[in-house]
C-alpha cells in the first residue's frame, strides 16, 4: 500500500456529518445497476447506511437495497432530493451531467469522485489530451469529422479505431474501420445522429491488462495486482488475477502509472485503468472511476473487495489491503451472459453440485441473449495450474448460459 505522504496534490478531506440514526455515515450511489448491488453488500459489513438512486424498482441494486429512491440521474431535482439524505454520493456509472454535479457541490454535497475528475471518463477526447499532457503513453488520436481526418490519424493505413467522444461503454460507441468505405459509413451515421467522433490508431497489442487502484481524500492510495482481461465484442469475458507471466517491473510500472493518474486527476474512490501491453510498452486505453468489471474477482480473491475499498475511499476511511486472499495463487473470473433459455435455476443447481469451488454471482437481471447477468469466480491454491482454473470457470459460465459445458 502506498504511503499517503508520497502522493502529491491530495485533496482535503471533507467532513462526514453522519446522517444515519445509528451514527454511521450514509453513502448514496447514483445508479441501480450490478455495481451498486455489489457495493450494497459491501456496505453491510462496514456498517454504513447505503442508499441507491435507481430509475425503477426492478433495477439490480433496487431489488436488494432497503433504501431506494426512484428517479433519474439526468434530473437535477431528483439528484438534489436524493443527495439531501446522504453524507456523500458516488456512482455506478459515469453518465450524470457535469453541471448537475457542480450544482450539488455548490449546495454542499460531497461528490466523490467530483465532476472535475469524472470529466475524463465522460469525454474521451479530454481524457486522451489530459493523459498525453501528463506524459502518459496513449494511442495516437485526434477529433475527426471527415474521411481525410481519419486517414491522417491512421497515416494512410487501416484499420483505424473510431470512437464516440461521449456516451460509449461496453464496446458501444466504438468502431474498428477496416477501410475508407467503412470509416465513411461510421462518419455519416454519426453525423446524422449528432455524435462527435475521435479517431485513434489501431494498436496491435499483445494482450489487454487492467490496473485497479483506490485513492482517498486524505491521499492514501492502494493498488491491486495487475490483471489480464479477455474481451469479446467489446465485453469483458474473463479476468485472470494476477496477469500470468507479467514481468514484475512492468506490473510495478502499471500500478505506479495508475496511482499517478489517480493523483493527477484528483480521483476519489476507485480508478480502473485499462491498458494495452504492446511490444513497445504499456498504453492506456480507457479509464473508469468506479468499481469495474476487471475487479469483480476481488470479492473472493482479495483481502478487500473493490466494492468495500470504494466505500472506504469515498468515506475517507483507512484503505483495506489489496493483496490476494491466497498468496501464490490465481483467481479467474468469467462473466456470465444470458442465453436463449431464461430459466437457469436448474442449471445453477448443477453447477453448484458439479464444482463446489465455483462462486456464482447473479445480478438480479432477466436473462436475455448476450446480456451480462452475473459472473463466476474460482480462487486457486498456490501453484495450481492456471489452465485448469480457466477451464473450470469457462465450463461453469457456459453451462449456466447454454446448458452445455462446450458452449462459448
């Protein structure tokens, strides 16, 4: 864990007034998805009161949280009414308008992370420019509005990556154009919808990594082991912690880079840094300032889960240990996607009986083809073969989805 005195430019800790009748702070999370659902579970152990602003009573977190406000993250009155019952608010997504967050701060609400930080997850062009100014390695990029602009970023080579500057997530708003004709189609469609685009060079990476760190208002930092992530169609399908075969010096470089970014952007809470490992070194791909899919393994696989760590950080509590729960072993997490049969309970029983070491987490979502409805985690013993762990996780996720261990 990083010494707080080593992080420059830390923000002052704001007062926690502890509105709860039991004398513990009240944390409000804007957004009712699975990240809020799993954060609610972590709040129980910490003893803090946890509230959720959900758009509907059927949302994932609303189904398991007793203190739920129904409203929209796009409505300032809804946000202000929700914040009035919280000591600090945080987020399970990045889509709250910045001017609303500024208004909440002006009214005295503790917003963590703040709008100045969240800007760099809401606006990909601003994020790229800020990281480049900090000397953080990123792909070559530029805003584009014409085919000539795109060709210039690609330096005449294809493919070129096109991204919506705002609003994209889980692969949405990202297009890999393999030719000028494909790029022209994306440009035309974006112009018709009023979507601003940027272009990036296509990076021939070795693999994708993720660095997950936490930072508190008093400046304490903690870094989890660097993980390897496997993406399919823009959705994370598997995470291995720690990343197998990763050079120790490169792992330390990735952790230090993530902590430096967290400090420079004044992140309060968790920061996930998605990385490309390339022959020429690490490149930063994306940022997220909240619990992240690449950190779900920490529920069983780390001494402090990412959800507890995020709560500790936004409350300015001492951070927990990010060390693996089993030293010398791997943890494998596989995302569970919905298949064609929504009734998975019988398959769930089979998986539990067939492999008692598999931990299954459901998000309370109706199963639909391709929808992320849960994840499975397996924690290996020291020295246990990583191939067998991955196979067990894959088979469990496949059976839950399709009723066969041989599916995708």
